[in-house]
C-alpha cells in the first residue's frame, strides 16, 4: 500500500485493510516498511521489542496479526537517517528473517514517495500488486500519478486506487461537505486505466481512535466498516482477476 506523498492516510488504509482481511477470516501479516515514519505500532497501540528465537525475529502480535515495524526497534523521538544500502538491509531483515508463519496476505505499508524501498521489494519478492492511496485534491493526485508510474516501472501491478478523506458527513444534520473535493481519484484512475477500489470519508471516530491506538475499534463504525469492506472486496476481486489471467499452472504470490 503506497502513496505519492505523505499525509494522505496511507498507513491508516494499509492497517485497516489488514484488520478487515483478518476479521473476514484470512491469515494476515502487516509489515511497516515506512522506516522513516513508522505509524503502524501507534495505530494499533502496540509496543515492545521483538525477540530473536532460533535465528528468526518474532514479530509483535495484534490479536492474530503478526506485525513488524521499525517503530519497535527505535525510540519514539529517534530519527532514522539511513542511505539506500541500510534501507535495503532493514527491509531484507523484515521479510526474510521475521517468523511470519503461514499467511494468506502480507500487507506492506510503504513509505511515501518513489524511493529505494519499492525497488528493493520488487527485486526481492514477487508482489501480487500495489494499492495507491490519495486524497481528492489535485496536488495529491499529481503525486499519486508518480506513484503509479513508479510501480509500473518496477513491474509491480497496480491493483487500484483508494480515495481517502473523501467528503465529511455532518453527524448533526447529515449534510455532506466535500472539504478536499470529491471524485478526483476515480477520474484519475479511469484516465490511467487503473481500477478504482473505493473511497473513505473523513470520520471523527476514525481520527480519534487512530490517535489513541484503537484503530480496530473505529472499524466497527458503520460508515468506516462499509467503506473498508467495499475496498477490500474490490481488491480481492482484482487479485482474482489477475489469477484468472495468469498462464495455466502459474503460481500467484500473495499480497
């Protein structure tokens, strides 16, 4: 799960996808590859240091979901100042040296932008595809286009786009306000020949529960649950389409 720029809610969407898949019965792992600004531990209220057992890193668990993040390895106020080779090494460790166990899906929260990590991942494992998150306004869409171009260049199929912060429905009067505009991601997806997976509105409960480390509880909100369920169903449908289009006998890797 990636984006062209920061601040569009990419980590929230990535974590929500993992939670939604797990609640549907899938075996899911969540890898926070945003080493510069790891948000996943905070969103899930996780802390602690992973232990090494039998040469493998034991991830921190949220319920049944194994989670690995740089946020478990550094202090909250510590900055990661690394060049490309060190980034490559950390991502390699997260993937190869972590005991993930049997999984149906491994959701990877990418750092924003078009840097080294996408190239590293494309070279290390056969990714099923990428989900690109953006907000409706034009300045965010311009960067989302670059993210799509990056994934295509490194041969990672784009499963679709998600429009986050797509309007706000007033809980008092029920009126919708399109604060950042609406429909920009859908239009850009159609323009670029990319599936549109769905939209997530601005939601006070989602914001509050994310800040307090209770993102899982926010997904019980009917508005949030409906939006995320639609996105996950669309994503799985897209993965199924790719599997059907694959040559006979070809193995399709997990996400």
